[in-house]
C-alpha cells in the first residue's frame, strides 16, 4: 500500500526461466519498498527489445544513489545504509546482477533524469533466440 507500480503498455516477451523472471522483478520491487519513505513511492517498469536483447528498466522516484556508490549496490551483502536503519541482506541487487549475467547480459544503474530517483537497466539475451553462457548463480 506504500508503493505504486506502473508497467509500460505492450511489454515485449523474453524466454527465460519463470523463477528467474520472478526473482528479478521481485528483487527490484523489494528494493524500492525497502528504501521508500513512509508516505509512498512510485516504480515504473519498462522494457524494449532490439534483436535478441531485452532491456528491462526499473525507475523510481526515491532518494536515488550517489554516483560514487553505484558500483557498490550490486555487490553481495552490501547495503548503503546501516543495518539498524533498513532491513535487508544486501543481496537483492546482487541477485539482479547475477540473473543478468546468467542470460549473458549486464546491469547498469544511475540517477533517473525523469524522476530523480534510481534507474536500473538490466539487459538480457533471450535464451529462446540465441545460445547463452550459463553462469552459476552462486558464483559471486
């Protein structure tokens, strides 16, 4: 009840494991919920396809992440706030990064010019269209 999620119309499809898709989207939503102020928050989910690549964009209107800390947010067991300030294991965005690598893709983040909050772009290669390199999900 503290977060509004908006999905862009006509999202393209991608072949990937159901659980992978669920975990990726859930980790992004959980991250927004975990860092949203008590008054509420918005999350926009968009996707574009170019050939065999699908880019998922998660954009929120939260506090964002300072440029100097962007690289740290994808490291396992890393939080930018003290553990007594926010609950969480620091694994959510690390898992998003790992899923992107599993599908021969990558993840990047920065401040959203549209909302001023965090924007995370996860680019994946469609497993149904091209062979991809498998990455062990525990290989951090």
